[in-house]
């Protein structure tokens, strides 16, 4: 399952893939095309999984933006 969700970072695409008793969640920032991946328990809600991946994505996007400012 996948889809695009508007967030405070802009549009983010989420992809969910079940791997055994876990779910692999990818969050892809539309503007920068930066991708973050998280593994969540299958019992977690979709919103919890999205928040986990979005938190990782936020850190990566901020790191990317900070690197661009220093160059």
C-alpha cells in the first residue's frame, strides 16, 4: 500500500510492505526525493507507522538543508 500525504514538510509519499510480523515503512520527500525507512510492528496503526517514518525523514531533510546552507 502506498500514497501521498501532505505534511508540514510538504508532500510525502508513504509505502508499506509487510515483512513477516513487521511492516517496512518508507517515507519519501517529494521535493528533495530523500527517503527514510523504518520497521514497525504489525500491530501498530498506520498513523503510528507514518509518524515513525516521518520523524526519521524530518531529521534527514533538516540535515540536507543545513548542509546546503553551509556550502
